[in-house]
């Protein structure tokens, strides 16, 4: 208990003669008065927070590993006291207690998932109580960092320990987090969902919930935070491959037009959907014609470089220059607009292959926005 208080920034020391049953709330009230002059900058949000968090997690990890080899882990005394105090602290109106104890409680829950047999009824009961009192309550906290750690840890439970205390239906909490107004929370949710999709056992429930939240995901594809848009597109396309009816024609067009987005990751993610337009095409020339027709429908002449870059390095069709030249040598097979567009696509593809440069104005998270001078 003193570890929790000290990690929260309180200087309060528990009396050496303190014995159970403990008055958790009384301890917390007394500890609240022992913050000194730094109550607004508790350890979890200071500049050294990353190392501090790692130290906390390592301590809890080593503690649980040692106890897991003894009868203490199942005697319903130590863990019950530890978890009860964490649950009281996580409900505190004092942010430092609430934030720190939530982190410790979630890490404890993660370790319980990984270190002990989930069939043990008393441990499962403790885990489920913490889930209700800590995760469910704090995942709706007013503090963004607290909501973030809840969603990040929930994704870890589902990804690493799907056979333990975790119910598959808890995937819904990740989807609900997509509606959070904090970008960091949304990003943690999307990262978790992309990982969970690759687990065959979790894929069906991910898809089931994905259908319910498809409009939320579609809205995120146009997020000003480009990494969120890129991940949302990737997730929707994964679902679309399994269940095409998840996207109607208007939704498909919204995503497809993002091939002209300034952010390269968003554009290349969106370009993955366009091959579905030519799934009936049997030859490379037919596939190229689909790209040409798509550009005529949605693009403009000055966007050809963006269009080519969206496919460059991801889809070999944009490098099939011999087929493009062959089509141009048979002008009767192309309309005048198609000929013009195909020449532009071929020109831009060769230029990018030769120079290795992405178009001016397009950028990635590692490349600042290029500005034409």
C-alpha cells in the first residue's frame, strides 16, 4: 500500500503498527495531505515519466513472479488487500492517486492473465472485480491519459491472453474508444484492433463489432490526424475482404478518393481498395484500363503524380509499362481522354522510378510537407 502511495507522489508513511482490517479511505485521506508542494506534477506526468512507468511495471512484474511460485498468490489475503486498495485509490478525486493506481491495477490484471491459471475461482473473481471497478470506470475518466492506459491495456489482454480472464466481447470497448475525442485513445484502439484482426479466434467478433461501428471508422478515414485515417482505412479494407457488404458504393467512393490525399500512408492504404474494382479483369491491360477510368472519374490532370505514388511500391500494375505502351500503340482501343490519362500515368510512373522522389506536396509522418518554391 505504501508503494502505491509513494508512486503517486505522496510522502506519507504508513504506521509500522498498522494492522488489518485496514481503513483504506482513511489512509487515502491522510496521504492526500502529504503531497508537499508538487501535487500538480505527480511522478506519472513529469519529464521522467517513461522511466518511472517502466520501473513501476517492473516492480509489480517481479513481485507477482515471485509470489506466483508460492501459496501467497492464492491465499486470498495479499491479492485481495492489494486489489481492494487499488480499487479505492482508482476512484479517488485526487488525480495523482487515480491515475497511478489505475496504471498499477491494469498492469496487475495483465500479469494475472499471464502468470496464473485462470481456472482458479478466487483469482478470477479478483480480476473481474478490478475489471468492473477499475477498467470500466476509468475508461470513461475525464483525464485523457487514464482513458488511454485503459484502452491500451485492454488491447493487450485480448491480444496476448485471449484464453484467460478476458471475454471476447470486451472488443466492444476498443470500438467505443474510437469515438473518444482524444487522438491518442483512438490510436491505441486502432492499433489493438489491427493486431486482433490477425488472430483467427478473435477475427469474427472484431468483424461483428466492426459492422456496428463502420460509420465511425469511415469518419476516421478523413481524420486530420493522418495516422488515424490510415489505420481506419486498413481496418475497413480488411473487413471488406471478408464481408464486402460492410461497405456500400458511397462508402467505397469515399475511401477510394483518398488516393489523392496529401498524406502518403493514407493514399496508399486507400489504393488497396481499388483492385476490387478490377476483380473481374482478366488481363493486365484490362486492369490498367480500370485505373485509367477511375482517374477520369475522380482525378484531375495535376493529380496524376499523386495517383501514381499511391500505387508505387505497393501494386505492380503501375509499373507494367510494356502493357501501357502496347495500349498506346493501338489508339483505336482508347478514347482521347483515356489516351491522355494513360500517357500521364506512364510518364509519372517512369519519373518516380528514375528519381525515387515522392511528388511535391505529398508527405509521410517521417517526411515534412514538401513545398514548391
